[in-house]
C-alpha cells in the first residue's frame, strides 16, 4: 500500500469501520497524504522509504521496528508489531523486551487447492539474522510460515490498526489491536488484558469458504510444569508454581465470543523436533477445524478454529480476547531503616483515602510486589469473564478518548509525539501494587526494570499522568512526602517496593524534591481537593525548610551547596537549573500558604533575593549558567564527598585544582537551564523568572544545542540515542567557551524527554517554529526504520521522561483547567484550534475560535465557571 491513493482509501475505510479515528492532528483534520513530507532520520534522500508523514501510516521499511504496546497500566503488556506479529510479551511483572512467543493467527481459503497464510505481513529483515537465536536458524518461530505480501500500520492510541493484503488471496484483512485506556478510570485502564480484532472483506466475485485460527505454543511454561486448560470459547496456557517459587504461577487466556462457535484444539501433536508446529500447520493448511480435548500435562500448544463463509463484498470481524494473571512476583526493593518505620510520622503520614480522593483503599503491607489486579480478580477466569462482559463499554469509552484526542488540530508531529509516549503507561515501566498505588521504574532494561522507585527528578518531567489519572499522581505525592520523607524533611528520590518507609543514607535530589513541592500545588489545582492540601501542606513546608537548610543555609535565595540532580551527580555552587526549581518551590509554598492563611513572609523574602541573583549573577546576556564553587561552603572537599561518581583518582584531583569538582557545566548553555521555570508554568504557577531572559535562554538552546546532523559530534558516553547524520538536541554546549575537561556525565547525549520539555517551553513563550524544529528532529529518529516509534528510550525502554511531550498541549494552547476556581485558561500560540483536555472529573475538547473558547465534555463532566483568555 505505497500510493497516496491507497493510503487515503485505507483511512476512509478505517473511519467507516469504526475501528479508528482518521483525523491527522493538523488544521482542518487533513488526511495524512496531505501532510508535508519529512526526511528520515538519516537525511539521505535516496534511501528506500525515505519519507513518511507525521501521525500517518507506517509502510515499507518504516514498519521495521514498529511495536505498539497493548496491555494495562501497571499490569503488563505485549506489543503488536507493524507486521501483525506479537512480541515483547511482558506479563510476568517485569519487562521481557526480546520475548517473542510463537503465537499467530492464520486463515485458510478452502477449495480444490486450499491456500493458508499467517495473518501477518513480511518478517522484518533485521529479525532474520542478528538477534538472539538466529545463528541457529531462528528455530521455534513462525517466520517460515507463508504470510501476507504487504502490511501497513496506523496508530490511533490506544488502537493500532494494520491492513494486510496479498495478491494470491481474495481477502483484505484489517487487524486492530487495543486495550482499554480511559482517562480518569485507572482501574479499567489497568486490566491485564488486550484484544486483536480481525476484519475480513471478500474482494472477489465468489463466496469464500474459509477457516480462521488462532494458534499459540504454551509460551508461559518456562522451567516449570505446564498445561493447557479449558475456557469457554478458548483455552488457558498455564504454568504451575515451582517449588518455593509462587511467582512462577502464570495463566494466559486466549478466547473469542460465543457466536463465533469456535472449535478448540487443546493439545497440539506431541513429539520431538518441530513436530507440534509441523502438525498444526498441516491442519491449518488443509482447512480443517480439529477439536482435541485437554490433556493433564505438557500439551505443547493449542488452537481455536472458526470456520466462516463470506459472500462477495461481505465482511466479518473475529475478536480474539486475551487476559493474563500472574498474582505473585519476586520483586522487592527495600531500603528500610533499623525498625522499618522510624522516619515516618504516623500522625501526619497517614493521609486517608478520603483525603486523597481515593475509595476502597487499604495500604499494602506484603513483603513482595503483588499487582493491583490480583486484589480485584482471584483468577484468570475472573479476568477473562470481566473483559468479555465489559468489552463493548470499555471499547466505546476508549474510543471516546481516541476520538477526542485525535480531533485536535495541533501540528501533526505534536499529536504523534504525545500519543506515542502515552504507550509508556501500558509498558512495564509502570507498576501498581496490590493496594492500587502507583510505583514505577525510570525505564525498562531488556529483562528487568531500570532505575527503581518512581525517581522524583525523572518523573518531574512527565506531565501525562497528573492530567489523565490524577488520583494516581496524588498517590505519588503521598509516597514522596510520607514514606519517603524523614522527620527532618529529607526526601529520598527513590521509593521502596513494596512501598513503605525508607532509610535516609544518601543525598536528597534538589530538582526532585523541589519539583515535588511544585507538583503538590499542581495536584491541588487539578483535583480541587482542599482537604488533601491541608493535610500535605505541612509536609511540603517541612520539605522546603530542609531544602533551605541543606542547600541555602545562608538564606540567599539560591541553591549553592552541592546538590544532587537528575544527571546523577552533584552541582557545586549556584546554577540556574536548580535555582529555578528553588524559586518555583518557594512560589508554590507562598501560593498555597496564602490560600491557607499561613505566614509565608520568610519565603517571599527568599524568592525576591533568589530572583535578583539569578537574573543578574547567573545570566550572561543570552543564557543562564552555573557559577562553580567548592571553597567557602559548608560541604566537605569534593574529593571526599559522597557521590555516584566514585572516588577522585590522582588525575581527577589535578583537574579539581584547576577547574573545580568533576561533572559541572559552568559557562555552558544547558538545555535544562531553566527547567524549574517550565515546571512552574505547567503546574499553574506564575513563572518566577524574567520572561524575556527565559525566552532568550530557550532561543540560545535552540540555536546552539539543536543539531541537524551529529555526524561530527563527539560522544564517548551513550551515543545510540542519536548519532551519525541524525539530528537532536544536545544536553549542553559551550558556545562562549569554558568547556570543562570532565563536564557533567551525559552532557554529550540527546534525551527525548529534554527535547520535549524545551520544545514545550519554547511554545509557551510563543516560539512555536523553534519548538517544532526540536519535535521533528526527535520524531524523525523514531520513524520506525531504526527505532520503535512507540518506545522512546533513555536509560531503558519506554523511558518516563519522554512524557514531557504531553506538556506541548499546554505549550501550544495555554490550556489549563483549575478545579479550585472552576476556571479554564487559554493562551493560544497557534491561533484558532481544537485540542484535547483531561481533568479530574472528565475529558473532552476545547475549541478556540475568534478569541472565544468552548468546552465539550465527552466523558464525565468539566465544570467551567469562568474562562480566562490571554494572548
């Protein structure tokens, strides 16, 4: 499907079928073939598949790496690849990025010469050789079975739509993979379930007699005894718990609806070598539908068959539902103090469910992680029954989200970026423990989580959950200010799993802890929950007081003492990045304190002093910088200080004498240089920094740090995020000189989460073109050829920081709903628009035209008493 005409036809057909919205996310809801063509990440125009449209269809070599997450928030996932294959099967409470189970759908057209094909497009060439197992011929895969000649993929999150065509078959096939995603409904959005819908259209002039089948090896049986159980209209792949290994108990259900009248083979042929798959393909290829009863143990695989007939031009949809149940895990990350709870002030930490806006909540006290869904369902049969019973309602409500989101008239690259990173919420990056509280990694390593504990300085950037699932975000604040905060106000930036009080034996993270104070303000304005504010305000105030004593003991209004931050090192001396966080946190406490009629005069004084220092002493006339300082502080000698950076070698001591501590940025132009200013703005706070100087800094970042090509760039750190002729936004450059011998680690890298926060901040300041330049550089790297468009990685797959992309919705439109005042704010930087909006009580769209705004709630309600329009 390479022509624009066929793309348009496909999109129109998808719209008529009701399987996906087709609006592209550009003004006027133009179809993708009307977008501007953009270069691929390499910049080479003569390469095959050298262009694609933002927010459009993936075809050709842009399908190479497409893998679209299907699953539940905190419940595990699998990925639907651009070809239609299932991969990344990660249901065991951990990532398994390279686990591609042998499961596949197939169709056989019966007749004098039956023809059968797997319902997938061609196998991507990179899978043929180069990944694990391919040196031995890729045994155990379905790669060698006949399949359709072409495929294309369209993302309309949470729906992924594939069209399959083959000149040898009189069928057109449309495959839609999805799982529930309903803002405000975290429980249904967190089901351990997904679905694949196959829609067949007879494009011939004769009636087709066919057999559909869904086939799966018992892939859950890995090291323990397995069996395949009965289930109405399907089967259950099972593994029994191993001795002293309850976490190995696994069930995965595959089933359909009663009206399909499936025939079930519960046990493939048992034999050696390749016998089971050879024999099941013999059955598929013959057009048979073979019923085989369950055996007690060791069935190698199972299939369900659905015979059907299609008149010329007729169509039929077959729904395959999947559900899984892994109620135990071996995950435990504990940094408890001596008695496990001495740092928790129970009178203040026990924020009740009512105060948090939660229902039926009881804190989990288990020793190992148990997923939330195990508290609601007792078995995979219960999950499967609920999924089947609620399917139509959940599909409808997920469709409401999809339609509202994709009705936006924002630039297509923005729509694509925001939606692509919402898949993080379905990935193994996010967990929900037994009591429903969210906990997360920073990202996913190949077979385990990467960087534990909902790391505060990473999750600062993520702007999606607070709007889409605000109760979960409030839960994160409760963890930070209760279990993770000492009586003195020190906060760890990594939470235990299961969640409980931690020990406090390392630095607090300045950006993480100060950002959390701003986010308390944000959660209050989003939720309108005054009861929660009154409960958490004293804890936020204690946190800020600790920050002042630790990093600003001289009460200068700036972060001066060595302070740990998101670059996994400590900055020595005042820097603009963390000082903007400080000013934002002061602004937050002042705003909340004024509302609660608290005395905040001392904080106002610090804010004024800090603002004056930042804007004069840390600004060079174009951008903000750092003043490196390591003498005259309360802190010990840097060579003796506690740090992730390790001990100072003899050579490092010599650098210290000449340049100061390792890992600073000094006179560099830091992409995160005014990050605290952005966090303040998206939290609904008045930006505490001079707007002209903030804008100047952002324009300098665009000018110096955004590279159209990295071909000559030196990066001895982690280069695969962006390299060669790809473009990207560097974390830091030194355009006016002063580059250090050992600048902060990661400084030469490109992180998508920082790219998006800078882009969103530029947009807020009216610099839309510059912001879009950055977005395009990022999405051109994630165009499917080399990288998965739905997996923006940093320190691991599906990295949380990339959800800074959600902030671009506010950046372009100024949209923000304040539940305290029931007020909608609009400050458009793009003229008239329609944009998605999500609040604590409902979601829908806001349309802005001729300087007037209107709100349309499509799910729940949005109570707007006043609309404030600026710009």
